[in-house]
């Protein structure tokens, strides 16, 4: 999901929480109501709140499930490219084809690294961990042509922030 | 399940599971033994119940275990110890406050089983061929090791081939510093260069790296 | 020394030690953020050593504070052996000292995650520092285990075994529950039970990976599976850090009703909510491994399901319950109640940030960006820390009979909530801009955002300092006649 949308959604939700909780706090300046009266309505409201949350969670789950990045066996038949991470560089293909199913086979020679792909707008669009003794298969289809930067996304030592790579999509 | 044998179990994971079975027996015994109902906490029993699982995990260290292979009686003693520690874990917990023994037993048994999947057990290196071509020019023996160390510790700032980056270029460094001076610099650098000696580079490593640096053109 | 005085001594020892470590870690945090803002420069080795200390130290500081308060609360339910509490405290303090030594002067910089094989491979610090760090963390875990065992024993003995402590009859056999000889657990006892059980569960993973790493440190020929180690590291780390919130909730259960002059009842709903927490807190940790595609696929689904479900008990029962408790009540707003209520707000907001990141396709582009520290700092700083401060002030206000002036509360609030919000926003925005976490030198727009965040951090620390001064004022005041 587009990061800007996510951030906007979060800020709206956070603002809503602040407004509601502040409003509830303000009710303490109003005349007192016995707890039993408050809870009578409150517990009914709570049941409604539960159903709203449950529906939202179910919807989020249903909408997210098809977008899981792990790929099915069929998607792993794309063109394979090896990625080997070490302290502190990436061994990468220099060019990958655009708009084609590809699979990055990612591993590490030493410690855990993160293979983070940044598009030409410098936005993180895909990532997978690079773990020694294991190969993580990242199925992708890169539509936008251009220069992509790779950053290490798992703390791997004191030069972690300098660990860069890149490839072109043509 | 081999209990008294001098043969080495080739599969460490499976051996861990054998120990887990032994511990389960110890736990059952410990829980079954009468433990006085306690209204008052008994601190010594708490420590017994908490330290026994840790000791058991330490004793399960595969290399320590391998050392006992040569002596079957020691191997058997280890097995008995595991069962005993499990018994103490269970009985100790119950003696501290009745009911706690179940929790400490679950803790131990879980560790014993989960250990089979990674404690002394790991997959072989991932089979991805490196595309990097080996260097064409011959390099003196020490400097080969030095190049590896350089790649791990120095390349991040000085570049893969010493061409520079965050740190200065080291190409033709032999014109500026001789072998002894390079070693001295690595051992006592000025910031922002990090201190790499005595760790991760020992004296020999420093010499090898210096040999490699001196060979850079 | 009377029982009550002795128990208070335990509580204040845990609290003041936790607060002291917190203060030091806060300054270190500021040092990290201003380096990222490029206002000061120091080498990455130092940055990452400080980052390692900040992460481990902060979680332990908050855990210690919450542990102390919860122990005192449960001790009032059933007297507990003080020497056990003191030995747990000692183990943790010595562990913290070992960790500090590993970093100053050891310069251990593998981050709190000590993600195998990192503490060993490519280490720019001496081997003894690795050992000291691992040993220190092991000691902290030992203290934690002792504490959890004691807490578990307390609830089992007091409420009639596990059946009584979980409120089984309360939910399924109300008739039997009312005639049972064992007392009904108050809300805070549920917090204690879940802390103890899930705490021991976390200790299980921590102990196992800790022993394995220490053995490997002694004998590098012992192989360790990196995926196995990663699973255990996060099982222990996530659960332990998450439990600080659930410990601190006991403070809300006990103190907020007093301010609102109302009661927080145990009910079947509350019991069921805590059963949910018991289960979901223990299984949510898989959300740290979404980007390890080699994980069994089932674990990934379980991670998202458990993470979503973990939000229900807080959102529907505890936070909603807290809001309902104060709605149209005769609420006394003091520093203590302000913090307790604000902590509920921070917890909820942090939860939204967390749920977003716990959704796998979103995690795909947010994992290990600054969104991650964004959400956990929200929980810890504007959740747990506020609950702890609330508890401290609740006690000081009760003891002295004094409260803080409106002006003081505004100054402290502006600093802690306003400055805190600026600090947190910096991380959320930077994360959405794909700035990676744990970068000593951040790509654009990291440094510009870090500058604003640093201002927020300074305001936050200023607010905390005012808060500390006010706490000292209340503490030094003579004991009120009405105080117990």
C-alpha cells in the first residue's frame, strides 16, 4: 500500500482517538452520573464497538491476504537473479527486465542483512531478509524503468548505513 | 534410544529429542512425588526450580556432549543428570508453591524440544554461486588473508579495492607508509577510523591486512 | 521494619532504579537523534554502541519500574517473600551493569537483538564484550524468571489454583464461583497472572537462545541455526517488551478508580479479555519475521491473526473500560490521573501504528524503516512510561496529601505530550518516507526530520525534568495525616 496513504490513514485515526478521548475527559466537568447508569449504556456501546472492530479486522485480513508477497509456486518460475549480501556490500545483477516476472534469490555470506529495493522515486517498494545458510525467494514484477537503489535493511554491523547497491530496470 | 552406548549419535537434533524424552520422565517423577502443600514460599526450592533448567541446557551443549562419547559411563551419567535436573525442576517448583512445578516443567520441556531445531544444528551454506571473478594477479600468501579481512573490515570506508569513499584512498599506500607504519596506524588509528585491534583483528591479522594494503596499486 | 514498609522499600527500589536507568537512556536517545540530525558528529561505532545500550536499557528500565509497582500491588493481595523480590532485583541490576560494561568500555554494538551470527561475525568489538553482554542479558532474564515464578505462585495460592486465577468459574459457572472459598481475583490479579505465565514463556525462549549463544561464544564450533535463533530472539524480546504494558496496566486498574471515585470490577468480560491477551501476546511475535520468506507460511498467517486479535482486549475492554470509568465521574485531575489517562490514549494510538505494520503487505514497505521505532516508542514512551509516572504520582500524592498546580501540569504536559508527539511524528513521517531504521547516517529526508524530532526530544526531556522536580517536591513533603 502506498506509504503516503498509510501515513494519512494513521494520522486521521490518531486524531480521532485524541478528539474522542479528550471529549470523554471533558465530561468530568459536567454533573456526575452514577456508575451504574453509565455502564448500562456503556456496555451496550461496547458490544457495538466490538462488532465494528471485528468487522474492520476481518475486512483488513480479507483485503490483505491476496497481497501477501510470498508468491505461490507458479510465481517462482520467473527469471531468477542471485543476490548475495555480505558485510558490507551486495552482489547484484546490474540489469533486470521491466514488466517481467522475476525472482530474486537472496542470501548472505555472513550475518543477517536486508535486501531493500528503492524505486527511482526513492521509495521502498519491496524487501526481503538476507539470511546466511538460507535462500529467500522474492518474486517481483518491476513496472517502472530506471535506476533502483538497494539499501541494507537489517542491522549488520557498524557500516550498516553505508551498505548500498543498485541495479537498472530496462 | 541408545542409553548406554559409546556410539556417537550422528544427528544432534534427534539426540536432543532423546534427552527431551528423558527429561519428560524426570518431570513426571518430580510431579508425582509428594510435595508438601505450602502456604509459605520456600526460596531455596524456587532457585532449584529455576536454575535446574538452565544447567540442563548448558549440559546439552553439543561439543561438551561429544566429549562424553569416549566414556560410556560418563555418557550415561549425563543422561541420568538430565533426568535428575528435570525431576528437580518439577519437584522444586511444586515444593515452592503447589502448581508452580507445572510451569517450570513446561519451561524445561519446551526448551528441550525446541533445542532440537537449532542448538548445534544448522543447515549447510546456501547454494548460490558467487559470480565474483577471482583476482588475476598473484598476491603474496599473507596478503590473501589480508584481502579477506580488508573486505570485511576496511572496504566499507576505504572502498572494495582501496579506492576510497568515506575514508581516503589507499592506492599506492606503500609510497606514503611502509609495512611497519601501516601496522602501527591500524593498531592506533586517529578518529574517525575505528579501533580494530586487538579485536576483531589480532596482531597476525593486522600484519596480513598491512601486507594487502601495501600491495594496493 | 513492618510488612508494609518493607514492601514499599521493594517497590521504591525497583521504581527509582528503573527511573534512573530511564533518565540515562533518554539522554542517550537524544544523543542518537541529534547525531542523525547531523548537529553533532561521531563515528558509527560509537553510535551503534549507544543504540545497543539505549534499546536494552530502556526496556529493562521500564520493566523494572512496572515490576516493582506490580509486586507491591500483588503483595497486598497475598504477602510475598521479600528476599526473593530482592534477589530478582539484584540479578537484574548486576545484569544491567554487565551490559553497560560491555558497551563502556567494550563498545559492543550488535543491537539489543544480538541477531545471530552478528554478535560474533564481523565484530568490531572484543570478544569479552560479547560475553559480558550475553551474560548480562542472561542475568536480567534470570531475575525476570524468578520474579515471574513468585508472581505465579502468588496468584495460584491466593485465588485457588489456575482455575481460580483465570476466573474460569466466573465465566462458566457463576454459581460455583460465588460459593467458592477462594476469593475472586481483582482486575490487577489478571495482569499479574498474564505477566507471570507469558513472562515465563518469554523467558523460555530467551533462556534457550541465551544458553546457545553463550555456548557458541565459548566454543564457536557449536553450530546454531540462524532462523531458529531469530525466532527465539523475537519470541523472547517482543513478548518481554510487550509485557511491560500489561504489567503497568495494573496501575490503571488500582489507581484510576480512586481518582474517579468509582470501582473497576472483575467481570466475565474482563476475564475473557485477559484470556485473549494471554494467548495473543504469546503468539504475536511472528510479526517480526514477515520478511523472512523461509518461515513456514502458517507462522506468517498466525502472526497477523494474533497481532490483530491482541488489539481487541485493550481496545474493547481495558481502554474502553478506562474511558467509561471516568465518563461523567467526579474525576480528580492531578498529575497522577493525567498520566494514567494519557497513557491509555498513547497505548491506543501506538496500537494503530502497530496494527498497520502488522499487516503483511504493508509491512513489505515499512519493515525496518523508522515506522518500527515510531510505533514502539509510542507504546513505551506515551504508554508504559506514563503509567509508571502516573503510579509514582498517585503514591506521592496519597502520601503527602498534596497535588500539583495546574500550571505545573500544563508545563509538564506540554513537554511530555507535545514534545513527545513531535518526536514520534518524526519517526512516523520518516518511516513513510522509507528512511531505514538503525542508520547512523540517514538518507534524505532523514536528517531534516531528525532535526525536528530532536527538538521534540529536548522538549520531552525538559518536561520530564520538571516532572522529576515536582516528584521530589511531593516526596520531601511531610507525610499527610490521612496517608496510610
